[in-house]
C-alpha cells in the first residue's frame, strides 16, 4: 500500500492499494471514532461495490446508511443535492459524522458539495472507482454541482479527510471509461513528466495501475499544495481543457470529458508548434500515446467554431483566456491570450 499526504489547509492522506475497499471500516473508524457514515453512490457503482463497503463499515461497528442516486451527470444538480440534504437529515448526520463518496466524478462532486454545505461543513472521504476520479477529481477538494448556466458553476473548495483508492475497483471499467482516465494520466505526463509518458505510451496502463495512479497523484499533490484555490500553478492541470470543454459542449456531451481533453491537448499543441511556442514533434508523440487507448486526437470541424464556447468558459478572466501550452513534453506554461485574438491564435482568421 502507498500513502501520499496532501498538506493543504487541512492535511489528509491518500491511500492506494488493492483491498482498501474491504478495509474501509477500520480506516474510517480510526479516522473518526464513533462517527456515523452516509455513503453516497450511484446505482451502477452500488451494484458492484455498495454491499462490500457497507459490510466493511458494519463489521467495524459503524452506523452506516446508503444514498443511491441515478448514475450520470444529470444527478450533479442542486435538486439532487437537496435530496441528499434530506437524506442527511433523516439519518441524523451531524458535524461529528462522515459522508463517503463511492464512485466516479459525479459521486465525488455531489457528495463533496453536499458535505461542504451541510451544517456549514461536515467531513467526507473519497473512495474513487474510476481511473479519472482516482487520479484527478478525488484529490484536491474541488466540489460542485451544475446549473443550467453551466457545469461546475456552483461549488466549494472542501478537502476530503481521507482518500481510499483501491485499484481493484477499476477492473470493472469498460475500455472506454478507462480511456477517459488515461487521457488525464497522459495530461499529467505531458505537463510534468516525460518518463511517465513513455510508461503510458504502449496503451497498457491497466497493467501498472498502482504506479501510474501514485505518480499522477504525486503531481496533483504538488500543485494543490502550492495553489489550493486554483489561482496560479494549479491551472496547469487544465491543459487541453479549454478546447476540450468547448468540444464536449458543442457535441451536447456525446463526446466524453477524456475524449474532449485528448483532442484539445493535441489540436492546441499542433497550433502552438505552428506558432513556434512548442518544440516541433510533441503533438504527434502525444497523439500516438492517446491513440493507444483509442482516444480521438483530431477535431473534424475548424477550431474557429469552438470560439464562442471558449469565450463563455468560466475560466475567462476579463478580456483574457489562459491557455496551458507545452514548451516541450514534460514542461507546460500558462499563456494568456486576448479574447479578441482567440481566433487567430487557433489558426481561424
Ligand atoms: N481537475 C483540475 C483540478 O483539480 O484543479
């Protein structure tokens, strides 16, 4: 088992290792002796792992109740958070108690947001069951729900008290869902860690999951410790995301997050190579690694059609958009572009 401690405003441990799901009871009893636990999960994850978690909690004498919501992004909403508050109320969850997010990004964001706001903040634990959640959303304390005006517009920075990452729970992921996480792992490699890119490039990340997860989390830990509230270096984690979010949005979310980020990273890097900002050849190396997980790497429309969605992005700061660009593989920088110059920057005059 590996342990990584994140030194944020409230420090917490991330444990990575096979069998942690079954050990959750002991770990939570040690974290919060006497606490009751509200498990928050979706109907799909519940089928695979809900009982194992509940049994583990009960074996450790923990009073536990489970809230199951319909899987999918539509559950990351204010009405859904309100139903969860009602559940917390019925189960008498107090500030001494714990919420536990069991699942992917939606479970983590919804449970984290509800925990951040219930009684002005109760502690929560993340148990990620997707590759994407394991290496990204379960760490760093970004919690949110969506509103009609956009994704993640309502939320809070609220750090978990513990993250239990059991890579065995990733065995049930389809190749497509696994690929969404692979896109984010390749993102960490592209911005920080060229040797990690070489490790991922053969398409066989599943065979070395513990190593890959720990390496990605080490990077995330480093930037989150330096910039907990995402005003500086943490923004590097958005490499590929400005184009990626626009692509997802224009496809009405038929393109997944990982697919959008994959295309976004490569298309942006093709452009920044053409502009002389990036060492030539990086885009093709990135594209090959992504293609090894059957991720797309080309946007079939012109990048110009993404401009309106980019200009509506919540990360816009006044008249400027911050793009994350590669100088070379393993080294990324923040590049501010005037809103009026986005089209030429993307090669769409
Ligand atoms: N997913 C990007 C971040 O946590 O900052």
